[in-house]
């Protein structure tokens, strides 16, 4: 995988987690598909719809999927069921090596890095620990830390603040449109990491 890094001098890097640092999106899709079918969905969950919501906070995804399919659901129940199903699949996770290598190189050069993920804090921290990334990222921001998740800029602005870096000098790594919209709203340049298809 080749990363297209935009021109400019950056003083901090912010990474999404799922589909950006760790190849988890196909696993999240399988968990969502099963959780929504338990909640009354009578067909396969649309992959296009799922990927279009990458980075959106999990409870909001449940609400949006239910609205799309005309389902009445208990958002909290679906949220917890989906995360439990995802945890069962975590042994299948793999690092997205090119992005992780970039983060390690930044840390070696003493450039601050952070994670800003739409997942629940405990799941995000568990994933980082499982993939031996916890010590690499001292700053972790999740939807619980802000008023509005992606595509609002709040998470990226908070990550920049915690790193002590001006937003305009941060570069964001993201796999999905809501995260890219959030980066632009925060006044940050971004790198798109493909979360579908083959990776090298």
C-alpha cells in the first residue's frame, strides 16, 4: 500500500483506528450484519451503506441503519450485541502495516501521534492492546470525550489539543468519508487509507 502524503510540514499525526491502523472493517461488517438481523433485518446488510458510515459513533450507526431499513430497534441493545459479536472476531484482526510503520517512524522522530476513533473507548483500548499499539499512542480520543462524533471536527480538534499541536499543522489518516469530512472541518489535511479490497 502506498500512502499519498500531502505536501507540507506537519507537527502531529492523527490516526483513525478501524480500517486505518487495523484491518477490522470486514469484521465490523460481519458483526453489524448479525446484530441487525437479530434486531429484525431480513436481508444482508448493505456493505456500501456500512462502509459509508465508517468512523461514525457506534450508537449513531445503529440508529442510521435502523432508519434506512425502517426498523424499530433498541439502540442500546443492538450496540452491546454488535460489540460482543465484534469481540468474538478480534482474533482475526491484522495490522495495516504501511500506516503503522508511518506512525512508528513519526514517534522515532519525536513527532506526536494520536488515535481518534468512532468506536467505544473500551473496545478501542482493547484493540490497541491486542495489536500491541497501546504504547505507541499515548493520546486516544473516542466519542465519549466530545459532544459530537465524526463527521463533526470535535474529535480531531481534541486530539490536536492533547498533542499540543495547532490543528492546521496536523495530518489525519482516515479510511472513510465521515472522517475525511471531520478532518476538513477541523482545518486539517488528510490521507485516505483504503479499507476495502486488497492491501499490500
